[in-house]
């Protein structure tokens, strides 16, 4: 499953339990990964931020990664600006694949300082951006200064949030409003129009829900079932009532995962599922970077 807006919302909801923790380590194992070492109540956590275009994600990890002997420049900058600060807040917007980590602390003369780390998980446009308290870019993992792009991401300029022309699925008042904007001629058309019109919901996820509900014929009634189930998942993204299920529809092999509604009481269950999913236990390494 793509790390879409629903997964982003569910994963960050779990991570929000770490508000008030302190940043004590920062690593940059490779060009696509930042690891934040977080300390809370005598326990150390590692927050993995991956901006690989195909496998972008954010999740707590228990798997160590090899680090270069000399820390890259962006890593050194993050250490200078964030180590010692507390994680004040974690913010997501609707079903956007964008996370804001807000940090707060004190400088050498006990003045309050604030920083933000913006994590954009949008395929080839993924990025990690460090901002000051006035939303001025201090630096970013990727610099973007191209006339063909809508935004410039460079040090010393004001940060602007990415925009989308898609509708906000959360603003649908009911099924009748939703169905006006999608085409139920057939499954392919329905899935394409759903994902292309509404933000934060991937085609893979819609197809997996169709299979989960054993829907074989697309009608207004079965479209209503899909709509209701997705809303049920979204309604539980701030609870402990979600889990991931492995999709074994392709030759009965572990090839994907998707969110389902299911009670669980394990701390950071969704985060550590994602962590293990991308980890090859035979080689003790991630199968991607």
C-alpha cells in the first residue's frame, strides 16, 4: 500500500504519544533517511524519516542502520538546531501527506527557541525542511530552485506549503455528495476517479478495501459500502482501533499491507508493523533505503 494520507494520519497519531520527549541524537544514514533519537520517560526511541520516492514513510524503528563516519552537512545542521529541544507538537492536515514536528527549548541565555521540521511524503516531491520560528527555511534535505516547479525550497526564504487541486474527502457531508464526483461505471473507472478527485486515498487502498469487503459487482449500494468502510477507518485514526493486514492476493506472498478496523492494545503497533514490513530479517537490512 502506498503511504497515503490515511496511513500518514494513523501513524502520526501514534507518534503523537511522544509529545514532550527530548531530541538527543540525530543521524543521516543515507541521502533519503533521517533518524531522530527521542528520549521519553527513561526509554529511547528512534524516529525513521524516509523520503525515498517509492517507499517514503515516517515510523518508529527498532532496526539500526549503518551511519557514515562523517555526518553529512544537513545532519550536522539538524544536530545544531534540534538536539536538546523537546517535541512540542505533531501536526497533520486532513489527509495530506505532510507532517509538522514542532520543537521548543531554551538557548544559552534561557530565551525560548522554536523550530519546525516539515516532512513532505509526496513521492518524487518528498523532502525534509527545517524552519525557524518565523517559517523561514534554515535548510532542507533537498533544495528546489527550478522554474518548472511551483515552489522554491532554499535556505533563507519563506516556506510555502504544497497545494493540491483535489477535493478534501473529509469535507464530504454524506454519500450523496461523494458519489456525485466519482464514476461507478466499472471498478477501474471508480477507483481512478475516486483517487484522482479526493486527496489522501491511494488506488491500492481502495482496491484492497474492495477485496476485503468481497465486493464483486459495483453498484450504488456496494459503492456505499466502500465509502462507509473508509470513513470508519478514518474515524479511528486517532484511536487504538486500527491494525494492518498483509495482502497475500499475489501468489500468497507478502507483497503489501492495508489498514483495517481492529482493536489492539499494543503501544505503537502501526509504527512497528511498518518498521518490520520494510525489514529483511534474513539479511538484517532494509530491502530499500
